């Protein structure tokens, strides 16, 4: 098992297990489609690369603000 995933630091950094899983899946897909790692990949698996990217703050699980009508609702 990847050592970084044994510690809860990575979970709290991202904001929970669900967000961590979603971020890792998204990043893994990007790497499989040819995206370049933002850390040195020498001797590491894809999961180790992704965990290191998260811990170093190179990728985040930020979600965009909901886009809606900016007008105020009047009663």
C-alpha cells in the first residue's frame, strides 16, 4: 500500500475521502491520456505520483462555484 495513503493528512488536505477518491480518479485518467506528472515520476507508480502531487499541493479538488442568476429575488 502507498505510505501517503496510510496517513489521514492527505484526506484532510483534500477535504474528505470522497473528494480524495474523485480527485485521484480524475488525475489518473489525465495521466493515462498523456498528461505530464507535476512531480518527478522516476521509480513511482501512477498512484504514488498522484499522492505526491496532492501532498505537494500541485493538484487540488477545488470545485467551481455554481453559476446561476446573479439577480436578487424580490418578494
